[in-house]
């Protein structure tokens, strides 16, 4: 129940932010001085949007678990996230950029345990 409230708040905040940003952009683009009227999101529409987001996240979580399981891992990796997003080129580009900016600098050299074993065996 707590997750649902948090998701409801997040969806509401995102909708408000986008509507405000778009409204401000439209005001700058128009030459009229009157304030543009933007539609508001009804509570029912907010509930439906939140439900759609929750269902989509459940599907993504399910896919991530299966990709990690298929690779014989108990931890979901960034590669699993990329596989989940593979059909949405724009999303993949954003994820790659985010990974380069945030994750690679914090990386410890990683790699799979198989490749570590191979390197260790080749040294012996």
C-alpha cells in the first residue's frame, strides 16, 4: 500500500511538472499576454495513470528477474536493464549515457566470475 501511495505521488508530481513546463513554453511562444489555460488531471485519471505505471513496472521487474536468472546470476545487472529496454532506442541511449556518467566511474572492474576464473586458470 505504501508503494502505491509513493507511486501516486510520483505520477502526480511528474504530470504537474510536465504540464507546468509545457504551459510556460507555450506562454513564451505565444504573443498574447493572457495566461494560457492548461487542463488539470482529474483524480480518476491520476489513479488510472498510476495503475498503468505500476503494471508496467511489474512487467519490467519480472523481465529483469528472468534475464538475471537466464544468465545464472542472483543479481540484476545493468546489462539486464539494457536488454529490457532494447526495443526503445531512445531509452537505451539515455540509459547508456546515464551509465557512462554515473556507473562506470564507480565501477570496481567488475566482469563475470567465469572470466575471472579463466584469467586465474591461465595464470597457473
